[in-house]
C-alpha cells in the first residue's frame, strides 16, 4: 500500500469511529479497539475494558456531535501513529454550551483482515 492509500484507509477508519460515536453505537465502537486497548480521556488517566467504554459513554452524554480529521498518519508495518484534530462543539440537551477541541495522538494496529483497531486512544495528545 502506498502512503496515500494508507492515509485514505486510516481517514476512513477515523470517519467510521466518528459515525459510530455520534450514533451511540457502543458495541460497534468498542470493536474498533483491541481488547487491551487504552483510552486516555484526561491526561494521566488511562482506562481499559469497561472503564474505557464508560469514558466513551460519558463523552457521548454531552449530546453534541464530534468532528474529527486525520492530519497525519505515520506507519511502520502493521502499526500506525495517527495525529487527529477533533472538536465537540454545540449546545447540550440541558442547554450548556460545549466547546472542546484538541489534537489526538493515537496508535492503531492493522488486523489480519486489513481493518485497524486502536491500541492507544489519546485525545489530549501531548498534554
């Protein structure tokens, strides 16, 4: 696969994640993570398993759509580092203004079937 093909495949992966997140499809969203994958919802708080799923549910509870764009992808074999710009902006169902933005640094691994799954999902990036 060329660099452009990898970038396109990973951008599609990000689009799928965003679609599942925005449509509250928890089961399908969790399929995009390896079983032992880590989500870092806030700096210094890595979560796995049911805690990871609960953290994703908490973010979705804001009721505001997430947007994300793959800025860069760096691949070494079946591992890729993703740099992803994201935002959650709008008014929550209870009337609160939500305006969160960031640049994630994520690690994904290509599976035997060619799909990609998160190993580390770090929405706060370097902070």
